[in-house]
């Protein structure tokens, strides 16, 4: 985190008064407002979708709830640059839907570009951050209080609002924070949907101007906005604690009966899956079929797939290992240093991938020549960018572990590291695994850092898809896009179906 920020400060500081002029420019302030509004809308939308979906798939008798849990999480693997184009192709003014409605006299659909389209696309592809984080918290929560509430005559919905929801506050905050930070740093969807957020403007500055100082100044403004978001989240979270009061073994959950709301809840899940998963996959399949019909060869790039899995897997393991001590330090040993360390991890996630990548390129060329254009530098970029995903999920699980369990282990003579590895780590395993899955899935589809830092002759699925799609060869991009979704969906489905995370069907 220090390296990217140092790169920005050096670049901006060398401009002197010109840097202040760029930061205070009316256009910069307009972009600041656009970015803040987009992040707020996407954060609220992600929580509005993710929280009820997590509850429905863990605490109720929703028909096929385990299947819905997997399907509702899969949109996380769809890159925004693929999903954004799918929205334009399907729902744009002259898109596929308009072609279907043309016989009914519909000549043109409403414009999808700008804030509405960007917010819709980002919400539908980021709500799984909230879903997985809240679901992990629900699966680690003792259901005794909820069962007692229903035993007193409260309906499942009343129990959820009055009993369950307050206990989920840390998990909701962690998931929503990830969604907001993703919205602040996304480039693909906002560019395709023509919405001027900081990432799009910064990228244009980097590409179009020889002097990259204005882009560095804009990136620092984005970092300042991120610090405001983190401060607001910390103030909202407060010093509340939410620990499980039962014993070490969690009792099986008795699903809450939805009654007459079973089928409306099913329709809600189906609607979300249709927009966030079926629609983009349909467009991808359309590209594939159209390409095959035109004689385009089917390109299944197994080398790129293996490279993607290798780099993303290494980043997921490293991020999970780093997230555990950071989360424990932030929860158990609160102080200025611990809070600063925890908050610092989120800065790398908020920085645009292009900025992190260029900073590491600068570092590699100037100070670490042997690391330049190596897999190690690419994995480092992934860890810097996506460590907050692992920290957020792990922190929610640590909050549910009573401190008395760790204190008892220390009273028996175990050292701090031994308690962390033998007591805390097993208890927070669902959160650690969820965090690792989030890092793996996001690293699989990371584009700017992979383009700039990937070793020579090291193609990945993300770079293969972008190389074809950026030149409008969408049929050529279809096969690797489907392969990316399938490969990324396998570990996610495994985690959701595992004994630690799945619960009863």
C-alpha cells in the first residue's frame, strides 16, 4: 500500500501549485460528485440484494435454497467489462430486447448509459460480496435467539428484523464496504456505460497525456474519497461486539417457514439470477453461436486458464494468511496502530488497478529489476488490491468468537501465535475460506494489473477476453469468457456446498 501511495505523492508533489489547480478544477469536483453518488447507490443496492438473499438461503425453507445460494453468488465471476457490454447489447436503445419488441412498435428503448446503467451493472455484479460475507456470518451464528423469538410468536420476518439483523451489522458493514470500494475503483463497467467516474478519467489521462501528473492528482483525490468512506464506516460500526453465547458446537438451524411468501421469495431470487447471470451468459452464448455460424474457430485457451488459476490461487492463499492476523489484531487489540493497519489494507482496493500496476512497474524498473515482469510482481499486485476482501470476511468471523475461548487457551500456557493457529483459526475457518474465495474470484477477472504486470508470454483469461473484445471480436471472446465463468464458479460452488459453509439443504 505504501508503494502506490508513494508513487502518487511523488508524482503530484512535483507539480506544486498545478496539482492544487487540478484538484480544485470544477470538472474534478463534478467527477468527485459523480463517483461518490455512484458508490452510494451501488453500496445501498448491493446490501438491499445481498442481505435478503443471504437470509433466504441460510435461515428459511426456501425451495432449493442451496441451489439458489450457488446461483446468486456466481455473478461475482463475471467481469464488469463483459457484463457491461452484455447490458449494452441486450438492453441498450438498439439492443437485443429492442429487436424483440420491434414488431410491437417499439423503435427505441430508453438510454442505458450514464449513472442508471453503471449503477445497475455494478450492483448486479458486486452484491455477492454482501451475500457471501453475510452468509458466512449467518452460518456461524447460533440460532438459539432466533428460535426463541419465533417461539414467542414472532413471524420469521419480525425475527429477522429485530433479532438477526442487529447481529449481522458487522458483516453487512464489511460486505457493503467492499461493494462501495469496488464501485470507486471499477473501470470496465463505467467506461462501457459512458459514466465519468474517477477511474475512467484517470485512465484517459494516463493513455492520452505524456505528462501523467494530472492523473496522479486525480488518483490522490480518489484516495481522499476512500479515506472518507472508511472513516464513515468506522464511525457507523462503532465499538459494538457480537459474540456467540452458546458452546463451541453450533446446533443445526431449524429453517424458518416462509408460508405464503415462499414463492414470492423464489421469484425474487429468480429475478436477480436472471438479470445478473442469465442475461450476460445469454449474450456470451449469442456471440459464440454467431461466431461459429460465421466460421469462427472455437478457441479454448487452456494455457491462459491454467495461468489464471495459478496466479489467482497464489494470491488467494497469501491474502488469507495475511488477513487472519490483521483481523485478529483489529478486533482483539484495538488501538491506533491496529486501526491504522486495518484501514490501510483498504487503500489498495480503492486505488484503480491501473495506478497500482504502474506504481509496481515503476518500482520494478527502478529498484527491483529481477522482479520486473515476473509472476511474483503480478501476485503482489493482486494481494495489494484484494486483501480487504479477505480481511472483511475474516473480521466478521473473528467478531463471533468469544474472547474467553482464547483467554482460556492462554491461561493453559499457550503463546499468542499458538492460540491464533490452534484456537482462533479453526473457529474462523468459514470466514477465512470465504475471503480466499473472494480474492481468487476477483483476481481471476482483474484486467489492468494483469495487462501491465503479466510476464511476457503469460496470457490469462482476462487478457485474452479483453484483447478480443477491445477490438470488437466478440465471437472470439465468447469461449474464454465462458471458460472464465466455469472455472471461477467451481471453487465458489465447492465452498458454498462444503460442510463448513453449507448447512442443511
